[in-house]
C-alpha cells in the first residue's frame, strides 16, 4: 500500500480531525484565549504521537509553547525540518462571517473557519502525510517537526528557542506550507517573500476629550491630524513618501518582470472577485509586481473619538492607527521602522504629540530555483498535478524564513497549497478540500524526490 492509498482510505477521518482542530479558538493575540491556545498545542502534540513521531514534547517559551517531534531513520539520510503554526488570527469582526468562525462548515467543497488555510489546514497536511508514510512504511528520510503558537503575533520567542536548540533542530532543509498557489490547475511555488515592519502610531492633542462646539476649529483634532499625516505617506503616484525608504531596494530585472508576466492572470477576474471597479497602486508597475516585487505601506486599522450609537459631538484627545510596511530584498525591517518613526515625528505639527510603537518585523527572503529542495518540490507537484509548478514571489511575509537561514543556515522551501481567494486574515476564511487532500498526496513525493536527489547530488 502506498501513502496515496492510505490517504484515500482515510480521507473522512483526516477531515474530521482537522474540523476538530479548527473548533479550538487558538487566537494568540488575545489573552482571553490563552487556555485555547494551550489546548491546541496539546492537540497537535497528541496527533504527532499518534502519527508515529517520537520524542514529541511541548516546549515551553516565555509565550506560547512550541510543539516538537521527530522521526529518526538513519544518520546517513537527509533530514527535513517541517515548520508550521497552530495559532490563528483574531476572527473579528465576527458579524461579517456567514457562519461562526470556530464552528467549521463545509460548503461548495470548501472548509469555512478561522485557520482553515492559515495555517491549521496546511500545517495539518504535514502530520497526515507523515502518518500516511509511517503507516505504509515509506518514510524515506529523517523528519523533525517544529509547530509554534506565536506566528500571528510575530514569533517573538522562536528566535531564542532556535538559538538554544540548534543541534536539536539541525536539518538539511526547512519545509513550510503557509503560502498559496496560483490556482488549483496552475500549481506554483513561492521563491520569494516580502519582509515586514509593523508599527502603531498614537496622536495626542488636548489632555481630555473636548466639546467640538466649544473647541472645534481652535484646537487640533487628533483624528484630522492623523488622517492628514497618513495621506502624506504616499505621493500622487502612490510611491511611499518617506526619505530613504527605497535606498536599498534591489530593483527587479527585466528578466524577473518578464517571468512574472508569464503567470496566467486576468485583471478583470481579479476585480470581479473583489467586487471593485479598478485597481490602485504604484505607477508603472503591474498588479502582480505590486504584490510581489514592490514594497508597500498600508493602514491596517484606525480609531479614535466616539464610535458608539447615535451622536456625540466630541473633539477627541487621541487617535490611533496600525500601519504595516511590506519590504523587498535588501530592505531591513529595523532600518525601515527607524526611517518611518523619524519621518512621522518630523512631519507632525506642533499642535499634537506623536508616538510610534514598533510591533513585530521580519526580513525578506529569496529561495534559489536551482536548489535540490526546489527541484524535488517541482517534481513532486508535477507528479500530483500533472504539470510543472511556476516559481512565484509571494506578497506576504513569513519572518521566520530569514530567521532559519540566520540561525540554522538552512534555506526554506515554501510549498503552499492555499489560494489567494481563501480570505486568510479575513471573515469567511476557507480552504478547499481539494487543496487539503492534494497537499497530503504531494508531500510524500517531496520526501521521496528530495532524498533521491540528495543521494545523487
């Protein structure tokens, strides 16, 4: 029996386990869900044990724990380190979900729930693929698992954990499924990720909220000021208006742009799916280039003043915004955060005080397409999809990719099975049954081809 045969016999069981996992609200950003996050770590550890991993442990950190497990076959065989995360984004605003975010439902061959794609569904594929290989005595190499619970809040404790466990985590490659493909009939592999600088800004005017009739027009309104400051961060061509922001950007070559242009993409379908009349972005760059090759600056949230029912004529004391900047190769998250802070403080009028609080960041990363890992992944996807995957650059950020290279000296293979339409981080997040099962089917082939290519390399 092959791993694929085992999968075919246990599809319903595998799916029911994933649905059970999705019912646990493991929101790492909200302390109210602490017990649920810990419960999820225990669930993952138990399933790793049942799948056949040994030395499974829940490793404590100053934050949420890391689930570790391994399977050792032979010291002369390569070792694959599988990384994933069991925590999820907050589900708010819950009222925008068509069904409760932690009561997964299956509709139109898709699983709807928070974490369905990011990253519980994709992470769990690896555990089930490993189980399929173990049950059919076909694991071709050594395997290690490192599943964390703080990815959605910046993986603050992962770096320390890795630095303290380098020998334990030694491997030949890191395998991650936390990205997407172009389409179910157009497989792809991300070879590039953008970095991230995430900050929160606070603008303070008067020392208390004021009556807008008595003080309006005479005292600075922090919300008005914040809106103006944010508007000034882009010029008329949608280029980011922070001195020095682009200094270290490595401009994409014509070859890179031509390769990206070969990706099947319909701007009309893109607009239709999002229900927008037009796209917007940096002048002279295409939509795919804007989302994969160019840095960005976006407001992720903005608030202040009175937002309750009815009217309250208040001139607020404070206004806030959360801002993320996606970075491209050669940009440093630390430097960009510093440039943003200095610029924001410099352009603020004297009528207000501003404060910039850095949250988490991460560095951009590129994966070589001539590596054994990419070749093995390409061959694996060609085997199960019937066509070679297209190398692409992802618009998102996975800061730990650069961390793995820095601390462990390992490149990361990003073999994701999600779709951009899965609405990760948004209401009605979903993950296709096709994608879940195709991942479980493909991963064993990656193990097989990687082991074969390493032996012949």
